[in-house]
C-alpha cells in the first residue's frame, strides 16, 4: 500500500511538471511575437493587429473612434505645378512687395536646353485705398530689376543710396514696367525712378516716382485718371532689409537660369562618365 501511495505522488508531480512546461512554452512564444519583448496586457491587441499610419497621415481620436487623415498633395489628385514666391512689407501709406519672374528656356540642339530670356525680380508699390482700409492692388506700380541691378543693390545697400531709372518705352504695368500697353509718346520723356536712401536708425526708404524733365509726381501718358498716385514710399526696418537681401542673393542663380542648366549639364556629364565616355573641351 505504501508503494502504491509513492507511485501516485510521482504521477501527480510528473503531471504538474508537464503543465508548467507547457505554460513556459506559451510565454516564450508570446515574447518572441512581441516587437519589444514585453508581455501584452489583458484585453490588448498585438502590435501586428494595429494599423500604423504613414508619415503623411495624422490621427484624430474622438472617444473610441480613431480617424486617419491623409495630408499629401497626391490626395488632391495632382502635384502642384506652379509656385508664387512673394515677400510683402506693409507701410502706413503704401505696401512694397517683391516677387520673381523666372527665365524663359528654349530647346538647344536635339536634347539640350538654354536660356532664351533671363528672369528678373519685380518690386510692386501698392497705394492704400482712399478709404484707408486695405490696399489698392489693382493700382500697383511695378519696377523690374535685372540681375545686374540686383547685384548693384547688393553691393551698395545699406551703406549707400541708389537711384535706378527706366525710360517708359515699354508702357506702364506689366513685368516689363508696363500697365496697359501705353507706349512712349514722341518727344514726351517719361521715366520711372526707383530711389533707395538710408534713413534714421538703420532704416531704408524705398520710393517709386514718375518723372518728366526732372519733375516728379507725374502720371503715365494717355491715362484718364491720376493713378497710381506717385511718389509711393515705404520705409524698411533693418530686419526687413536683411530678408530682402537674402532673397536677392538666393534668387540670382534662379533668374539667370544658372542652377537649372547646371543641374541638367551635371546630370548629363555624370551619365556620360558612368557609361564610359568622357568630356572633351
């Protein structure tokens, strides 16, 4: 009888060891399936059961509802093809805005490209509305800067004053300093003059005016109304001019078309070199 009791205890001990072994195997499997080696909490889902949003998505949680919002241009149906870089400074009586006109390109040979016409930077002087509320953007006066004129402003400002003059042989109001296709009249000398002068406390005064025979405050020829009212003047603080100076410096390669054609030429040279060819000059 004693022998039977010993055999019964041995059987129970073996059963308990087998059960413990199965539990350890289950825990080991759970640890290996977890990405960070931590045991999942009761009622939680394993990481592979949770959908992760892409880098261009955001998550909004309201109560127990979770919504994923895609924020990408592809969700709009197409990528944007045009950009409008612009920097504007608002004064008490006028606003000054600067924007870029990119160069025009043409085909060169069978597979090349070259610059047909350089770009430019354009100053826009905008008067305040007669009511005093807002600005009359439709009555702006433009002054286009060539790349050489941009270089001149960089070299002289803010230490020295600069005056630039454009004869009105283009008309008044487009990107070529025109605003309605009005051409220069015979014997009627009209100039658009941009004056930049240092002011008090490291400020700069930007002024645009129409001048005829040295007299300012003129209106473009063949206009039946006195707009734009000139001169228009905006005072820039030192920090604002630093922003414009940075725009000048970074814009020169773009309005020349230099960076675009250099990128294309570099890619072609790399492709030729990788294919075993060489550059011969």
